């Protein structure tokens, strides 16, 4: 269920942020019966109720590749 690190022992690191994130994920999974659609519906409703909290920024323009990188990409 968890992704592996470079070595298997990386999953055993006692990181409080990882532990908190996993606990919240497990709570949400239990709350919505592991139903991703139900979770997404809930989140969409919350977003609609609190639009003032959402951050909406215009998309950034794509970065232009350098000429040498463009030539390499064409090969």
C-alpha cells in the first residue's frame, strides 16, 4: 500500500509528518468506505461552500527550451 523507498527500510522511518498524513488518509478512507467518488463529491461540495478559500492563479507560460536542447530533442 505504501511506496517503497530506495531501500525497504525507508518505510520504517519514524517521520511524524508521514505518520500524520497516513492517519488522515486512513480516516478519510474509513469515513467514505474507500469510495473515491464519495470523497471527491464531498470535496467538491466543500469547495463550493468555501470558494473564498480557494486559490486560483492563471497558468504559467511554458518555458522555452534552450536551442541546444531543442536540437538534441529532434535527433
